[in-house]
C-alpha cells in the first residue's frame, strides 16, 4: 500500500509576522478613516450652526436695527429661542446720528442657541432713514 506523505512548504500560508503586519496596516487605515469621518461630521455641524447664525443676523438686521434707528439708540442686546445678539451702530465719520436716520456701520454679534460658546460677528454698511 502506498502512503501519501503530506509536506508543508514555505508557500503554504502566511507566517505569524505577515499576519501581524497586515493587521497593523489595517488598524492604521481604519484609524485614519475614523478621523476623516469625525472631521467631516464636525464640519457639517459647524456649517449648520453658521447657517442658523446667518439667518438670525439677517432677521435682526431687518427687524431690530430699524427700531434702534427710529428711537435713536446706538447699542442694544436681545435674545429669543434662536439665540442671543448684540447690536452696535457706528456712524460714519462726520455724520451725526439722530433719531430717524443712520449712515454708517452696523455690527451684530450673534450666539445661536445650538452653539452658544462660539459667537459670530457680522458688519453691514447701512443708510437708514425713518419714513
């Protein structure tokens, strides 16, 4: 009866070192992929917060600033469910600021409710006249 002798050569599989190196490369690639996903997610969240801040400041600029001009105030603060804001009217050099008209820079700083620790500042050049 013939016996079959099974021999294992060097080409029959992966060594332990090769397997460990492969897992190390895979772990590094997974770490890089995870960091990339985390950075993208954080960027999306910041973008959404900035969009809310822009919507809030546009609303404030159209509603609150004319009220300040009419009563002749140059500084105001306010808050609602969307966030907190500070408004400062800075008349152009040589221009008198009085009730009913304003010519100069309007700076508005807003902190949206979804991201209260990161205020954003906006500046407009305005020419308001009460009608």
